[in-house]
C-alpha cells in the first residue's frame, strides 16, 4: 500500500473520530440511543478480553470441581455442583464489572460505533480528477500528518491535553480543504457551466438585437424578460467562476498556513505560559476553517441557484 493511501486511511479514521466526538457533544447521554447501546454491548460481548475472562472462569471452576474440592473430601457430584454454581456466580459478577468498565471506556465507544458513523465520512481524494487539486490535497495530508505526529509525540500531561483540541481542529481543517477541492473539481468537470459561460453572452447580444427591431409590445416585453433572465444567469455563473478562482488561491493560502502552524507547533514548550501560544494557534486554525467553509457554502449556493 502506498504512503499516500496510508495517509488517506489514517485521515479517514481521524475524521471518523471527530464525527463521533461531535455527535457525542450534541447529546447529553448518547448511550441511551438503542442503536448506539446495542453496538457498544455487542462490541464488549465479543471482545477478546471478555472471552478470556469467561474461559478463565470456566477453567478455574472446572479445576476446582475436579481437583481441589475432591481433595478436600467432597464427593464428586457435590464438588461439581459447588464448582458449577461458584463459577456461575463468579462469572455473573465478573461480567457485571466488565460491562460497567466497558460502558465507561470512551475509546471502546468510538470503536464500537465506527460502523454506524463510517458512511458519514466524506473524504476520498481518489475521486478528484484534477491533477493540481490532487497535489494540493497531498500537501495538506502531509502537513496534517506532521502536525498529528508532533501532537501525538508530545509529553503526556497538561500540554498533551491542550494540544488534543488542536489535533481535532487540524483534522477539521483537512476535511474543509478536501470539501473545497471537491467542489472546484466538480464544477470544472461540469460541461454545462462551461458551455453556458461561453454561449450566454452571444445569446444576450442576439436577443438585444431582436429587441431593437421588435415592434410588437407583447413580444417586446417577453424578449426583455428573456434578456434579463439570461443576464441574471450569466452573472450567477460569473460569480461561480470567480469563486472557483478564489478557491484555488484559498487552497494555496491554507496549505501555506498548515506549514506555518506546524513550524509554530514545534516551538510550543511545556511551560504553563505556552498555553497562550496554543490558544493563538487554535484561533488561527479556526479562522482558516471558517474561510474554507464559507467559500464552499458560497459556491454551493451559487451553483444551486444557477440550475
């Protein structure tokens, strides 16, 4: 598997983790939802550690019933009964403790519900056909991985806790980069947009020529309405084209900012006063994400209003 594919899969997992975290934040007790509760229960039930607990208790109960209890003078039948009941009681207690601990394990929750939230992950750079856009996403992926590695390798403690939010925000940033690149690629491939941008100016001029020659008031009004509609359509498409140009510049800018964030992150120390620097980094990341998402939404709105 190529390095690029490894990075994409790693990014998808990070994006999935963020989606799950955001979902949890929006709900007071998400484990009360039937689908979530079932997924967590089944994941706990079939975990290797649970199988080892069950197997270990059965083995110890059997050994006690066949070896220890008879040695103490108990009859075989009585020892089997005591061993079985004791093993069952121990198993119930052990399982109750195990499931309680599982219900408190945040990492287990994320693993358990991964299949439920996987369809919500929208990150597949392979679908982007434009070579230039692909190169930009690859650079963004590389910087994202460097930032993520830097945070993962930071010392455990207050600093790691502060940087964990930064890691999540950078993942959000990567997603925003992909979303914008995906829109640009989609619009570039839309032959209808390209065709109308070329044909509408000629069509408008032709209608305006006919308008000057038309004497019938009713036809004149209809021609004027058609001209106005075409001009409005042309303006929308020109706005879309302008936004596409802006998107290209914004992607270049945000990739440079990713590199800057990485450089600044390397300067973050473990002292308490460094919290201010981390806060500034997070504010800068949030601003970049806002700009990307704002431009993506603007392109969507313009595109939807044009067709």
